[in-house]
């Protein structure tokens, strides 16, 4: 935990992000949970010590963390479902700022082998590479 906090401080410093007690608390709450918590869950815990921190602030802080590579955004069950009409084998780029998901095609990715231990354990019904980052229009609007 102490190690993780040091990494947190290093990454923040590298990206010129000020280390505030609130940001540290948000990150610590994230570390404590292994359930991929949502911003709402983090906010509920954080407001016990920081009653003035809004959900919006928690949300923006988490997105900033994702932008500097400190955390990753995963689809959770609580998220609105995304439907994909494209039947061709393809992969996704997802913009962590606007939420846009863009399809792309790559034969090497299509050919990726599923690890044997996963094949044994789970019934795999689809395989897709998800890339995350900032899309072109979000990059240009900064
Ligand atoms: Zn975007
Ligand atoms: Zn798609």
C-alpha cells in the first residue's frame, strides 16, 4: 500500500498533477477495493472524510487518473450497456474522455491465441482487443 502510494505520487509528479489530500484519498479508496468501483461508490466512501467533495469531482479525478495511466476504465455491470452492430471480427478503441467507441480491424489481433488456462476454465465466446486513450476530437479540443 505504501509502495503503491509512492508510485501514485511519482506518476502524479511526472504528469504535473498536484497531489492534494483529496486526490490521495480517492486513490486510496480505489486501492482498497478490488471490485472495480464506480465513481459513485468511491464518492460514497470519500464523503465520510470529505463531505464537500462532489460526485462530479470524484468522477473527473478518476478520469484524470485514467488519462495519466494510473487507473484503467473497465465496463462494469452498472454502466449503460453498449450495443455493437458490427458483425465482422473487429477491435475497439475507446475514448476515456467522451466515451466514444471506434471499431478497427487488425488481422494480427484477430489471430491472438486465447491462453490455455483461460480456455480450460471459461467458455470463451468472443475475443476482442480493447484499446483506450484520447480520441482525435478530444485531443484537438484541449
Ligand atoms: Zn473523445
Ligand atoms: Zn465494435
